[in-house]
């Protein structure tokens, strides 16, 4: 299988963590791709019309996206403990993944607004609106984290990618300050092999 | 169950079509909510920290999001033909749903850029970049549509929501002009009960 990714992409990181947690990494070639919302990568566009990473080419030549579909596909290929439950716990795990994806969508939009968009076109109310989503989402994660225990499923993979991305791109926001329990949880997982191997730098 | 939606939201429409296709509508109360990327709806925020629609409150009081999670949850509650296959066809169906969601993400961002954002802060390269995604995505749908036959699964639900949204918000773009086979497919499904009942107007 071939995975188009970029070390800075938090959505691609979800897949790269799943590949490592499930022991599938030796079967995956990781291909670094540069993407931009204003100048498409033509090599990637030939595979994913949305020109987004991550994209996974399977061994039968199909291309899968987005990150949640790729994570579930990989999770179906191994025999260790599933990251996405198939019993009643499934819905809460998928909801938690969506919460993390939504925080990341807002954070990536803020990154585009404050870094890619030329300064005269930046709109403060937009940034404020996205940060409201980010902060409300983080508060929800902080409220849930104490119940996670030592579990490390798809929702926790998402949470690692959220918190790692905020440290990477928005360190000044200091998400830990008002969320000690979430910070404590992050400390408990940050030295995990799949997490350190995929840390953006 | 209670579904927070808005008749103009293409993501909420996916769920509303699934509710009708699966016969679950009598078990769902549809609640109209106004949302804006810059002024959060507090009633909705109490349920979904991302303050996004659709959000579904289940009968045991949990709240699920986003649209793909809600659609899969509803699809697990009925005994007619599944909209999301559980065999090998699953991955292509989920990939197609993600393609449609990605086109919609780009279209909604264009709507925000050209309608919500004050004019001095609009950036043409951003709009152009999102329209490249939309048009490449539509070309991919047009290439795939002839193979869909009479099938109407989660990918086709997504395609209906994409094409209906473009007609609703970007009629001038005339997506049909260069895509007669996609237009032909849309004509074949547009009078379906679940589609007419949820048409944005």
C-alpha cells in the first residue's frame, strides 16, 4: 500500500499512528507530498480529486480517503485489538473521532487564515469563530479524558493529533493552562512509540 | 431521537435522506437550527461543542456527529437494505461519501467566502482553489456515475446533496454543462421521495 502524507498534516498523522499501532507499517510505503489550498499538487490530484492528504492506494490499485475511511480500512486488515469497536462502543468512538476532526478542521482553517492568506484579506471574526470551536472542543475533550483510562482507540488517536498540532502551530494559545486533566492524559501517551515516531517538528 | 438540522445544510440533508430511505423518519424529531461560523448557536453548542449541524440526540441521551457517523448509526437501526455495505464494497462506498463531503466542504467554504465574509476580506485565489476541488470532484463523480445503475447507497446520497447544493447556491456555475452523464443520473434520482422532501429552496 502507498500512503500520501505530509509530516505537518494532523489528518495524515491519524493514519500514520494507526499504521503503527496495528503493526501494518511494514506493508505501507509512506510518500511525502506537499499540498496547498491555492496551488494543487498534480501527482496527488491524479489519485484524489480533492487533492488532499492523507490518501491511501491499496494493493488492488484503489485510492481511499479521507483519514477516517483510511483508518477504518487499515483497522480491518489486522488481528490485534481493533481501534474502532464494532459493538455498542462504536458510536462513541466515532463521535470522539469526529470531535477531534472538527477541532482540527477549525485549527487548519485558522492556520490558512493567519499564514497562507495575504494579510489584507484576513478577517478577525472568522479566526475568533474558529477558535471558539477549538476551545469548546478542547473543553469537551478535557471533560472526557479522565474516563479514557489506558484505552487507546481511534478517538484517542484523534486527540493526540489535535494536541500535537496545537503545540506545533499554536503553542502561544497554551491549551494546557485551563485543562490540567487533558494535559495529564497527553503526558501519559506522548512517549508511546506511534506518537513519538509521528510527532510534527 | 432528535435531529438538529437546517434545510439549507447539505450535510444535514444527507442524514435526512437516510432517515427517509430507511423508514426511520417517524422515530426522529427534526429540529431546525440556525448556525453561523462567526456567531455560535448556544442551544446547539450545549450538545455539540463544534456547534455544527447535523447533530443527533439518541434515545439514550447521547449526541452523535458528524453526518457520516449519524448516517452509519441510523443505518444500523433498520432492517431494509443497508445504505453502507459491510462487505468489500464498503470501502468504495465510504470513499465516494468522502469525495462528496470534500466537494461540499469546498462549496460551503466558497459560500462563506462570497456571502458571509465582508467584501474587503475576500481572497480570489482561495475561491479559485476551492473551485478547483469542486470541479475536479464533479469530474470524478461524472466518470463514476454511469456505473451506479439503480443503486442508491451512501455515496449516491452524498452525490444528491452535492448537486442539489450547487443548484441551490451556485446555479450560475452550471455544473451540468460539461457533465451530461452526471446530469442524466441526477435526473433519474431527483424525483425520489427522500430527495424531493429534502430539496433546499
